[in-house]
């Protein structure tokens, strides 16, 4: 139950992240549709930290590497000690996540089969764990706590699949010299961990900075360096009470949740709502994202969960109802952070397509949030009426 132990301490942080994300998004939309738009664009795109490395690039390529490092640490912890450590534990959320990736991708590909927007098929496959957990918290006292484990396990596998696609599809021309240097740094880190039992956080962060630099030069998307670094982080404690992995999570999770994710949202949701963008020119892209996230995601999760359970490939936990799984599938349709990130990669040279994709992501997130609220609110109301009629009480309305 490592996943629950990790999130018991950070569940308030996740709730705050959802609030900060919402504030950052609304602020960016407000700023971009006022006279402050030019200043917003200038600060993000015309101020350079070094050479041609703008603030926008710093956020999307460097700070998001820390985001992926945190994701990598969570994935590693779950594979080694948590709900992904055995097939029996992992099978149900893994099946759910695979369905939540395949069906949205197929819907997007089908709608865009004769369009030039196929490179965006990864946009609707991701789940924004911060928003998903934030919505879940609002109703957490109505659900069996085991559902939280299912949601977080599903999100972890979802992140892993999304990261793999980013590494494979959105890397530039590969420079093998720098790639070999990056690999050599990784091997050095693993040796330091396994052979010399180095546990210094500073050592791994400085080495990680070097790793990021050479991965960036290699043409592989630099954010993948976060995942690569996570591989080398010690998960066992040799001399300290806590492992380096645990200590690094304690350090980075608040920074990632309360600063990096909201900053990313603010820097990437500047959409000019007052400008009449010709959506008709990219209608398949627009529809594909909305249907992929708000319809394909819950459909894929429910379909694969049901078929996996029916065919005995996996087994639904007895303490989680199908309605509870359906609720998770609805909030999993909130792609937001990861979907925006992928849209920036998929259409890197076309600002119009990026803006259209972002508008579709915002609309689909609104649909998923509204659908989850309406579904659960109606069910809770019906349960309360039933309990009053039958004089029954239950700690959890939905098990």
C-alpha cells in the first residue's frame, strides 16, 4: 500500500494543485484576452535565459523534466513496492489504463484518418492526475478508500504509456554522440547507486542536470531525462532512515505540484478567445480531441475493465463497484496538463493548431468535470432518498 502511504501526506498538496491549476488557467485566459497579451508573449517568448532558450522553453523543457522525474519516481516506487509490483495487483488498473489509451487514440485516428493532424493522436490519451485527484477529493468521503488506489495506479500506468510515446514520437533528429554520453552518465549513476551506494541527493541532482543537458543536445526530447534519472535513484536506504527516492519525493513533490504544474498551465493556456480562429480548417483535430478525451477515455476504461473481468484476464476488486469505476473513468477524461504538453510537441511549428488543440482540451476537461459532478450528485441524491426510506445508513454511499 505504498501508494496510499505516499499520498496520505500529499493529498492536501494535490487538492491545492487543482486549485492553483484552475487559477493559473483562468489567469492566463484573462491576461491573453486583454491589453496584457503583448507583455505575456514578450516575457515568455522574447526573453532568453541563454542563447535562444526562452522562458517558455525553460518551463516546457527544463521544469517539465522535473515533472517527469517526479512521475518517474512514483512509477518506480509502484513497480518495486506498490500496486504495480505484481501482476495480480497491477492487472486491473493496467487493463483500465490500456483501454483508456487505445480507445481515445483510435477515435482520434479514425476522425483524422484523411487529415494532416494524425501526429496529434497522443493528445487525448493522457490523464491529468492533479485535476483527477482534486475532483475525487470532493467526493472521497462517499467512496471506499480502495478506489483512490485504483485511480492513482491507473494514472501512474497512464503516465508511463504517455512518456513512452513522447520519447518515441516527438524526438528530433538524433545525435548519437550526445546520446552515448547521456547513456554513459546513466551507467555512472547506476554504478554509484548499486556499487558505491551513493545516497546524496545533491550528487544525483547535479548529475541529472548534466544528463538533461546532453539529452537535450541529442535530439531526444529533454523531458525524458527526468524518467532516465529516476531509474538510477536508490530505492533502498543504506545509511539513512529514508531512501534517496523517498527523500527526493518529499523535496520535489511540493515544488512540482505547487509551482511547476501551475506555472506550466499559466505559460501554455494563453488562448485568444476573442479572436475568431477558423476551426473549420482543423475540425477533425478539434472533434478528435474532444471525443477522444470526454468519450473515448471513459469508454476505453470501462470496456477494457469489463472485458478483462469477463474473460478472467483480471479481476475487479470486490470492494469497488462498477459505478465507482465509471466515476473514475469520467474524471480520467481530464487530460489538461499532459494533453497541452503533447499538443505543444505535436504541432510545434504551428501556433494556430496548438491554440485549436488547447481550446478542445479545455472544452473536453469541462465536459468531463461536469459529467462526473452530475453523475455522482444524482446517484448520491438517490442513495440518500433510499436510505431515508429504508432507514439504512452507510459510511460510503458508493463502495
